[in-house]
């Protein structure tokens, strides 16, 4: 009968157990190392997630802003029904569609904006209080002080918070856009629009420089058989002379400081115009008028065939980034 050697068996068993234990520990250590490599990135992303959550902008709140006339105006956090008569260009630039749009006798509107203002009803340019009541706005922006004279501001402000930009702001389309952006919590949109606009100015200047050079450009408007010359600081004048740096003709240089956007000028004065190019906004198209007068036909640019007629539905009579971009497109189209 065989005898079982317990001492030898015990030694073998211990040796096997030791090897197994070592293998187990090695595997466990390897697993821990792998685990550490996968766990660490997850831990490191936590601060980023926290930062992202922290960066989320706080909800807009009502605020009080002093307007151009010194009124403290309570501006809703997120106005939903805005009236900004004759300021539709900057309003649309900020991505806001008004609830009514400027008009004269419900027929004359800003034609160049009608695609964006499709379906928006008109309101008289005089802003009757009853029309404002009917429109039920929650905020209204008015351009000039003259629009709220004779107690109108008090009447408006009883109906809706009313902010007057004032003449100092309204005379500059850039200031107008930036101020409206500030009021309506759209400063980023205003800055982005101006950056895009300025790039277009740079591109347009590069296209025109080899063609126009130092030649002089005049912008005229004929309506009701009368001629007007643009104030060089507003509308298409601000774009052509201010942004693009086109050279002024002699007449604009000698005109008195103009307060109106468009200044009347006689045919006799126009006969002295030394412009090489004339852009003519013709609201009398199809009518016999001053364009048949010998004085007009003797203007140098007319004689040389450098008069470019602009439709009255164009943006040349108006202020704003949208208007200005289209003026630049027109100039390039005609000059090239």
C-alpha cells in the first residue's frame, strides 16, 4: 500500500499557490493601470463641463436706459412686438421683424425692404396714437425728437415704453445700429453686421479704384420736376463719400451745411456741375420734365453719357446697412 507523502505534497501545493497568487496580483495591477488611464480623462473633463455651464449667458432682464431726450425708459427684456417706424433697416439687420412698417398714405413704403417685410402691415409715418394702440406693441423706438413734439411723447409713453434715439444718433447709420443693438440686447448682432459691411466696403473700393480713380461722383434725385442733391453724410451720400471715399463734385463743396438729407438745387446751379459720373434717382420716370431741359443736357456728365438712372424703388434714398450694401452693388454694376 502506497504511502501519501504529506510533506512533499504541502510544499508543491504552496509553490503552486504562490505562483497563482503572483499571477493574480500581476493581472490586478495591470487592470488598475488600464483603469487609471481611462478614468483620468473623465475626471479632467469635469472642469470643462463646469466652465461651459458657467459660460451660459444669464437670462435677459428688464432694464432702464436713458434715451436721446433724457427720458429714463424701461426696456423689456425680450420685446416681442416692436415698432421702429423708418428704422426698419437697422431693426431687420438685428434680426427683428417689426409688427408694422413705415408708410406714407399706406402706399409709399421702403420698397427695397419688402421681401423681408412681407406680410407686415403699414402705419402712417405720423404715428397716430390710435394706430399704435391698435398694433399693441410692447416697445417702440422713434428716430428724431421732432417726431414726438407737441405732447406726443407723453401720449406714446402712456401706451408703450417709447425710446427716442435723438438727432445725434439718427444722423449716423452706424451709431443708430449700435444703439438699437444695445437697447434690444443685440450688440453682438450689430457688431457682426458692421464687420461684414466693412469687409464689403473694402472689397468694393478695390473693384472701383482702377476704374474711378480721382474722378468726381454726384448723386441727384429728381422728383416732381425738381432736382435735389444728397447730403454727403446720409443715405447713399454716406456710402459713396464716407465709406467708399469717392470724390465730391464742386457743387457739394460749396453748398451750405445741409440739415436735410436731400437739398434742392436749381438747374442753373447744376449746369456748373463738374462731376464725371452722375447717379440719378429718378422718381419722375416716364414724365416730361427737367431732364429735357437744355441746361441739363449741357451738364458735362450728361453730354458724355455718364448718367446712371436709379429706380425710385432702390435703397439710395434711405439709411442703414442693408441700404448701403445695395448702393455699393449698384455702383459696381453701373461703373464696371
